[in-house]
C-alpha cells in the first residue's frame, strides 16, 4: 500500500502485468488506514491530557512526558501526510523523493531528540543548591 494511493510502477516505468496485480490483495485500504490514523491523532492528546491530570500533583511525576505522549498521534499523522505528499510529488521510485524523506525525517528525529524530556531531569522544579 503506497502513501500516494496511485498505481505502483515497475522501475522501468511500465505497469506490472495484470496477473501480478491480481494476486496482491490489500489487507486494509488506504482510506481505512487514514481514518484509523486520524482517530489515533484525536485520541492520543485526550489520553495524554488525562495522564497529565492524574500525575501533575505527584512529587515524582513527569507531567511533560504526558504532554509529549499526547503529541505522538498528531505527529504520526503529520509525518504520514508529509511522506505521502513527497511520494505523490516525486513518485515511489524517485531518488529525489527518498532523499527528501530521509532529510525531513532526520530533521524531525533530531528535533524530537533535543526536545524530549530526559530521564532524571525534573521538570517544573528548580534545582536549588542544597545547604550543607
């Protein structure tokens, strides 16, 4: 199943023979997958909000982890739509499209690595020096 929803082409530009296409059956349609992904994108912020409400007053809690977890669904939906747009523009067998997707996802991964809450870092608390 491709992100573009179009016909897959063999690398030489010709369509696959009818006998090959008839043997392949999709497990789920692209439209059904997109509907599930949109539902996931709506539910994860709500789940993250409930998690945040449950842990926000606990002294050892990490409320920003709940916020970050709530952002996963919309982030996955945006990544899928971005991937699909690049593949629609360049084609599934295009080196330019693959290179652009690698670049986009590397930048997104680096940004997530920089912004994701670190284990051991206390959020929302100042680190005042201890008195001896």
